[in-house]
């Protein structure tokens, strides 16, 4: 696989954005490469294209697999493992949001819920209220996500567009 200049730019930028989102740069670049690739790629091919160590590719692919963003596929006539990514950007977004919810939001909500329930008179009312408001907001956001992810893609897009129109109407 040969990358055009635009493809190289996309892969490099995805890596930069990944590091800003708390994802290892190489992991993000491998995801970008597999997202753009029309065919599944071997770890050796990925290492060669991105000019990174094969061991780094293996570790990165395992991480992408744990997120559900990359899967192992077999190519007829080739005994090597090949990998491919989702090509539907909405599915990628859903998977990333689901994983972030599971890894970041759910534990935070759990601790917030415990803190709100355990806060007594030794905790100032303003602090208890702040924690309760934070919990309520996070539960609202995750509840909205849980509802939207169950919608078919067309309905989810329509729902989001309706929300944007409502925002404009409300100012």
C-alpha cells in the first residue's frame, strides 16, 4: 500500500489528535491507516508503511482490538494475520464513546454517587450540592448517549440535527 500525500497528512494528523485525546500517537496512526486502507493489512505492512517497530505495531493493535476498533481477519491463501478497522465513522464514534463511557464516565459516576450518598453535615452544603449537580449532569449525558446509541443511524442523525435546530431557536 502506498500512501498519497493527503493520506500521509491524515494519518499524521490522526496521530497528533490521538495524543491530545490521551491515545498513544502510534496507536492513533495505525487506526488511521487501517481506516483508510481498502484491504486488511498485516502488522509487517503497517510497520513498514509507518516506519515503526513491529513490536510497537503488535502492542498498538492489541490496544485497538481491546477498544473494538480493529479486528483480526484472515485472507485466503495467506497464513499471516491481517487487520482491518471499521470504515463507518458513526460506528467508530459509537465504539469510542462506549469505551470512554465504560472507562471514564461510569467509574466517575459511581464514585460521585458514593460521595453524594456519604456526604454528611461535616461536608458544607454548597459542596454537597456541587457534587449532586455534577452527578445529575453526568447521569443526564450518559442517559442521552444510551438512548441515542440504540437508534438506527438515520434516526440518530435526525435527532442530532433536530437538537441543533432547537439550539438555534432557543438562542
